C-alpha cells in the first residue's frame, strides 16, 4: 500500500456580515488630568516618640509576641490583636 501525501490548502474563513450603524462612532473623551492622592502618615508612627535621641514607646508591648506588637487599650483591659493576650486594668 502506498500512502499518498495531500497538500493542505489554506481555508478562507468567512467574513462576518457588516451591520449597518445608525450614526458614526463618537470620538473618545479626553481623560481628565490625574491628581496625586494625599497619603496619610502611617499609623505606626503614632506609637513612638523620639526624645533626646532615644526612641520612647507610647503603648505597652505584648509580653507573648515581643517587640513591635502593641496592646490595644480598651476601657477596662489591654489586648493583643495578634495572639489574643488580655490583661485587665485595675480599678
């Protein structure tokens, strides 16, 4: 048996039918100039104060998590948002 090789002929894809439009497309609007967003100071800077060249921390740090994790001050307690440590304030 002999196999005959056939050449692949390019297939023309049918063109989509053009739909009539009522009006020509409107020109795109010019973009308004962008303004820079005013960024607020990072909230972590509110936890520290520099006095005479030394850094003083304004809030207590978590005894479980260590340095850099501060306790949130509530009405009657101090809590850590990372590990859940809670200490109650004395009346």
